[in-house]
C-alpha cells in the first residue's frame, strides 16, 4: 500500500489575479468594487474602515467557481468571498486558454491574418475578420467595391443574430429553462447553414479578407436569407411567451447584477452591458462604418441595468438585425465582390491554368504576401458583445509589426465584481451569463 501521508501536494497560484483574504486586501482594493468611484484620484486618503460591508474574517470563506464549471461560458475561474450565501467580493481569474493570437498574428502575413483572428470570438468570427480587414485596408488606403461592403453588412448582421440566439439558448439553460437551449440552438442552425453554403464553413470562416470577401454570395441567396428571417421572426415571439413573462425567469433576472450608466462608462463597458444601463451607444449609429448610415434600425436600450434588461436587449437586437437584413436584400448592388488590385487580390482560379503570369502572381501573393505602407491605425466595429477594436502597426513589410485587439468580453468582464457584489451564489451564474463573455476573446 502507498503511504498517502508521504505524497507531495502541489499548489497552483495565479499570483496577483487571485482573491486573497480580507485582512490582506488594501482599503483601496476593497473600494474598487463600490459605486462609480472605480478610479481614485492620486493622493486620496482612504479610511481603512470606509467600506460598506464589514464582516469578521472568521465568518467568511473564499471559494472557486470554475475554471471547469459548465456555466462559466468557457474556462473562466471566479473566486468569491462568501458570507453564508451572499457574495461579498469576487474576482475573475483569466488566462487558462493561453492562445497568444496577437503575437501569432505578428508572425503571419496580412493575407493569413484572417485565419488567426477569426478564432478569437468564435461565436462572432465574421466581426473579427471585418475589423482586421478594415484596419489593413486603411493602411493600404484602398476602398473595397460597393457590393463587398453590403455583403459584409449582411454576413455580420446574420452573425449577430446567430450569436444572440446562442445567448438565448445558454442564458435559458443557465437559469434552468432547458427548452430554451433546444430552441435557441435550433434557430442558430438556420443561420449557420447559410454560412456553410456561402463560405464553406459553419464557423471560423476566413471569408471577409483585406480587399473584399473570399467569394460572392451563392445563387438564390435572397430567397435563402428571406426564408431564414421569416422562420426566425415568429419564433422570437415564442421566446417572449416562454421567458419574458415567465415569473421564475423574471425573479431570477430582475434586479440581479445591476449596473448604472455612470458605472458602466467608468468601466469602459460597451455593447448590451452598457446599453442595459440606458446609454444609447452603438458604433453602427454613433460612429457609422460600412453603410450602416443608409439603413434604418433602432438602438435598443434598457432602463434598470439588470440581467433582465440585458436579455431583453439581445432579444430585440435580433429583431433589429432581421430588419437590417431585409433592407440589405433590397439594396444589394451588382458588381465585384473584391477589389481588382493585383497587388492585393489573387487572380481568378480559372486564369491560373491558362496564364503563366497569373500562376506566378498567385504564387508570389501566397508565399510572400503583399506589403503594407508604414503607419498605425485603430478601427472599431460593434460586435454582439460591444466595441471590438483592432490596433495595427505596419513597418512596411508583409507582416504586422504590432497587432492588438480590444476584446469587448475582456473589458466587460471587469464589471463582474461590481455586478455580483451583495448578491447570492445562485445569482452568480445568471450574472456571468448576462455579460455573455467568450473566453477565446478574453484569453486571446
């Protein structure tokens, strides 16, 4: 028999990320989770006892939720200090995916960049491709054809729908509405089937590329998209019947995870998390890009900043996306789906078999890439989770000198301690779900 007492035990620590005991926590850190005073001016003296929750050390305990918990929307670890079932403090601990996509992107040519960034927010891959492509295009100082711009809008709005439909599914599941998981997944499949028909893949498409898109829309796409919208719209009314007026669902979400507009702005929150607090900030309307200034839609905002508002905003944003998609069907112009610039765009596949020049052109583009003029740029788009930004620096070569992504999930996740404070353990999963984080984007 093995002597268990002689076995060595290993302790893992994430260092400064971890939540330590109240005695070891400075007053400034305790205050950081309170009110809108999330950034204290220099030189401000704090009274050590000036915190709203005072409790004896031996009456609390620190526990882990995750990183393997099925309701943390990925490998997220949340440390919580509890008094009974009340959450006094919490701290998200990240970094368990270790993807290193930004550094990887600096070793890939601009032509290869789309295959890398598309995997960050894997539930909204087309937005990652869009923001990267727009940044590269600004440095190249090129304008993509009109048709490709409208195709990008169409695909991104469909992607917004599929992302929010998955939120409906997982949010329902997190709160015990198992039926909602089935229905949300069912509707999402309708969108992914169209993506597969258009791009060849259900997810991680590498479809939106610098200079336009990889391929034109398939024949009969208007009927496919219109039929998709016709099927999903009435099912959103079923979601309303199933969840919106359901007493248990409302009790689990109303007044849970409340944030004010002032607090959300102080935390740099964006997307439904910010709009739930009544701040009508949507980059499609506030700082229009593509052709969003040519379509009619409403920015959906909440009143109370709670989990129910964030659910209702996403449900209604699906309706607004359907409204946009129907307009795009009517406004889609004819023309090229990618720029006809030989420095950026490879020759058509058929030409490679006919022309040695086309074969050499294709070979050089895919082995050496295209060079981008020196400079730096920041481009932002409105993803389903908020402001998705791409900061790109070029040194004149075929690879980025620096690539940095502003992931909305990463920024919004810092609101977690504020949203959970003073709530119950049972509400923790509801709060995490209402933020709708994607850990691939957080740990990029």
